[in-house]
């Protein structure tokens, strides 16, 4: 299902919820899968070890054709215990302490983009000029990937993740990205990397895990690709849609401008309300009885967190955007063993990007009506392709 308003879940989710916390739906290839819309059921299932995340299983469900190719075999595409090994290698780089240390560079990156916007004139498309370059630059600096290659990897990411891509286009994009990382790893191995400013987590992984034989070169390329893709595409869409939602809810924006201490809570509410990464998918590795039904072994299961995050049992008056509500228990970063590894980083980026933008450009407003912006098709990271603004 596609959204009709970029910041609300597809209207069909509410109909599904009326049928109960779990419903059956037919996928494009004719296969029937479960769709979970209940908040409690989503949480229970995401911590249930009988639900597998292993994308290499032949019975893993396919939501849109592009997902049949370019299957992610690292991190979110694996089950414990293999998954734990990869996660443990990375988690130390994304702690609150590590992210706090990155805040000054995130602020520098954000301010440089705002300087460029202000220098240019009184209007811009904020997707290419702010929402995308901020997280792209941040993840490049963190990983040690040269930002000068951003047009290449942003384009391939779009091809890989856009619902309208064919399986072939998505597979070609994944191959191109893996090839890019293999070459970069080769350069780092040979010591040919330009050591400043292009050093980062990837260099550490090359030294500590690849040279020691703990990780193979293809596995390292896959992990690096995933971190780059997950690190910029989700956050970019979140920044874009957050600006849009705030501009469309002027009362909430005014409250936020008047009291900067509301920013942390506002980011949580934006994460809940927008739920940009809302296509969590699993396959049942054994029968599971839940919510009055039995999910049978081999059944595909979709857990659209955009639905769980709008359930009234967890969030009273769920369709209301309220920056002071308590939303921290949202599922926008998933839940359980695969819960987003980059969530502290994403929160810091959102706080700094939104906080600086609304402070430095207080007259910011949309240059076109909401209806003219269009929404991304379902099966993509949710967002808008354009965000024309003026000030
Ligand atoms: C607002 C931005 C973001 C959102 C909404 C988001 C959302 C999510 C969600 C929902 C999952 C769980 C998927 C599942 O269980 O199937 C996830 C996992 C993941 N995310 Fe994020 N993410 C964001 C930013 C980031 C950033 C900045 C990084 C940085 C590198 C990142 C890296 C990852 C990784 C590596 C995983 C897989 C973790 C695992 O399987 O153990 N994400 N993310």
C-alpha cells in the first residue's frame, strides 16, 4: 500500500486494524502473508526467536520485485548467532558516548549547509540541498568513505531501495555498490587511502577484523554497504519529512521554536508519527500462536511499524501530531535483536538538523502546496522526492 499523504500511513492500514491485530494479505506474487498492525503483537513478534530475519531462506517473503534481488545478507538479513557476531563488532561505534563526541562535527556539517542555503537566495529544494547531504556527509566521515563519491552511492541507493525499481535494476545497483566497497577496501588494505580526512570505521574494520581473518572481504564490503545505505537514506527521508510535518503543523512548530527543550521529545514524536522505515519483514521458522491466530512455519510476516505506531492502545489519539506526548516507546527503530544500531546517531542528526534549521531560518515555509509534492510508493523508505521551500 502506498501513502496518500507523505506523513500518514496508507489509509488501508486502519481497515486492516479493524479486522484484528493480524490479518492476511496477498502479495504481488500471489503469496499470502501476515500483516501485523497491533502494537503489542508487533513487539512480541519482534523479540520472538521463532521469527527469522534470514534473507537467504527460500521462503523469505518478497514485498515488491526489487526485494527479490539485492537481498541483504548482513546484519538485518541474518539470525543469531551469526547476527550477534556482526552486531557486536559494530555496536561500540554507535553508543551515546561515541555519538556525543560526533555532535560538533554534525553541527558543523549542518551549519555549512544552512550557510550555503542562505547564501544562495530565498528558496531551495531542501531534499538535495539539506536533507540528503547532511546524513550522507555524516556517514561518510564516520565510515571513512570519501564524500566526493556521494552522487554515485546516493543514486545506486535510490535504485536499490525504490519500490519502482525492477529486480534487475536493484540487483545491478547492489552489485555496483559492493564493487565500490571492494575497491575502497582494497585501497585501504594497500595503504593507499588518503589518511585524513578519509579514515573511519571502515579503516578500523580493515585493520582489526579483515587483516586478522575474522571477517572476509566480501562480508566486510556487505556490512560497509549496509551501513552506508541505512545510515543516509533513512535519516535523509526522516529529515525531509520532519521539516514537512513541522511546516504543516504550525502550532507545534511555534511551540518548538518558543521552547528549545522540547526538541528531544519532538524528535521522538516525529519518529513515531512519520515511521519512514516501515517495512519490517520476517518468515516464521516454526508455528507461532498469537492474537487468536496461528502463524504457520514458512509463513511470511510483515510488521509495518507505521501501523503499530498509530495504534490507540499505545498512543492515545494516535493520528494527532503532539510534540509533548510521551512517544519514546515507538517502534520506528524496530525492536528486539535487530533494533536500529544507528538510532543514537539518527537522533543526534535529527535534533541538530531540525533545531539549527528552524532557529537560523525562522521564516521557512513551503513554496508549494502539500498535494503537489507527491509521495514515494509503498515498499520504499517513506518520504518526499522534493521539498521546495522559501523564507
Ligand atoms: C531516522 C533514521 C533511521 C531509522 C528510522 C531507522 C530504522 C531502522 C529499523 C526500523 C531497523 C530494524 C529493521 C528490522 O528489524 O527489520 C533498523 C536497523 C538497522 N539500522 Fe537503522 N534507522 C535509521 C538510521 C540508521 C543509521 C543512521 C544507521 C547507521 C549506520 C542505521 C543502521 C542500521 C543497522 C546496521 C540496522 C540493522 C541492525 C541489526 O540487524 O542488528 N540506521 N533501522
